[in-house]
C-alpha cells in the first residue's frame, strides 16, 4: 500500500492520507498532526512538517511514533479448547483447529487469507460467544451512547427521584421531548431531488427537551447539560458528591476503559466512526454473560497511544475468566497474544490454510510465514 501511494505521488498527484500506522506516517513528505486530545480536547494543529520534525515535536503522536511492543516473557496456559472441524466457509480449505480457551488468541494473516471466514463461520453464533464488530449500530437519529449503553436509564431515574417526577420526562424520545423538533434538536427539511438539510431547532436551541424539563436539576445540572458531558466528565460527575450514582458510574467506567473518555454521551450514533462503534459495543457487551469474546480488528481508528490501553482491557477480560479471540493485523496485539493462529499463505484461493499456530515467540523464532517475518522485524527478533 505504501508503495502504491508513492507511485501515485510520483505521477504528479497530491495524496492525502488519514492514518495512525507509523509505517504510513514515516512514508509521508509532510505530516499534519492534530490534537492535543480527542473530541472537545482536540481540533488544533499541533505540528506540521517532516517526519523527523514530528519525532522531535513532543506531541502525543511524536512521542509514540517509535513505540514497539515486546514479546511477553510468559504466556497464559490454556486448559480447554474450542474445536473447529472441516471449516470450509469461503476460501477455507477443510480446516481443523483447536482454538485455546481462557487465553488471548490472535487470529492473523494477510488480508483475504480467511481469518473472518474461520471465526465468523465456525465460532460466532455458538452459545456463550459475544461477537463485537464494526458494523453500524441500529437506531434512530436520536440514539446516542447514553441510550445504546443503557446509561440513560440510571440517569433518568436519578433525575426523577431528585425532583419527584416521572423518569419519562428526561428522555428526548418520550414525554420530555421538545414539541417543535420531537426531541431531535434539529429540524430536517426534505428538498426533494436535492439532499435534505437540517437546522438547529429554534424552540429548544438544540437541547432537545421541553423548556419545563430543563427546570429540573440534579447535582446542579439539567438533563441537557448532562448529555453534553464527555464520558470522562460524566464519570467524575456521577462518581461522587451530590450526583453520586453508582449504576451510571459503572457504565461510564466501562466506556472509559475502552478509550471513549472523550466521546460526548449525548452525541448521535450516526457521528461515530467504525472503531468508535466497535468500542461502544465492547463497553456495552462487557456486562453480558458471554464466555468467549470475539473482536474484529479493535485497533482500527486507535491512535498509537491508545493501543496500550486496549491491550490492558483485553488482559482484564482474560484475567476475569473470559476467552478472547482477536482478528488483528497490528503487531503490538500479536506480540501481546498468548497464542497466535496465522492463516495464509496468501489471499483468496491462495489462502484458507493454517500456516502457523503457537506462541508469538515461536512465530518470531521460526520466521516461517509472512506474519512471522514482519512480527520479527517489529519486535527486533
């Protein structure tokens, strides 16, 4: 891919790439680094210039550009396995494999090698398996992280109890909705053959609630002010003091754990990226009673500085007694695995076979596959 980008450039084109991978960043002639944080804490150009200038800039990206994960000194031992026999979905070639349970398993291989075919076709759908992908989250324009995660329920109850009124008043989808925009916060105008347009509701000013509802306070804030908080702000708000609400704080802790501390809890789900949707699903489904968690490329959309946080979360899931299977290309996740299943050797008709299974250290030592070669280069093996 990097070679293709350079060829495009060398033909006289200007190529703009939005990317987190250091290999792509190092390929650039000019880098623009935004930050300093995410969400409301970002939006500024922190650096622009050469890659070497970025390294010396002191920005979050610059500090983490040369991060390289190392192989774990010890790996967890599996005590059971999930048996897959005769898998032949798509390009799989009658694959038999025992997937270890109770450990962190990374399924890898070149794009199109059969990773998703193996896991989605033979593992997902079984009892006790929770699958978390990047597909769109179903919901209306009024759906947001608070409604999807179940966070709004304890918030509504807390507001209702504090003010002696019904919880339904504190839902923009129910009795508390602004009558002019029906709780959307915006007025949508259909322009027929042209794309529709939206404008902020003049009645509620985009707050989504009837004016009478905003007279009710909890912890000194009205419901629209609470929904305008980031996860990190809400976590602090509901964590103690007059607004202490353990049920809400527990959900917010999980959202922060998956790296969504910057996300506004009331922002429409339609504004979330694929990676954000996946992490929102993960935070929500961490409360489920699944035994096996399957994640499909959870590093998508993650900054270099956030990958370490994700690895910590995966460790906590395994240490709590869960089995975690991750389909992933990121070398840091591979290096952190207890067990690696590598598919290939190529893509499409040239793939569909198990070309390696074992520990990351064994994969690096053998350098017997494309993944092994690149992981060895990454960890300096």
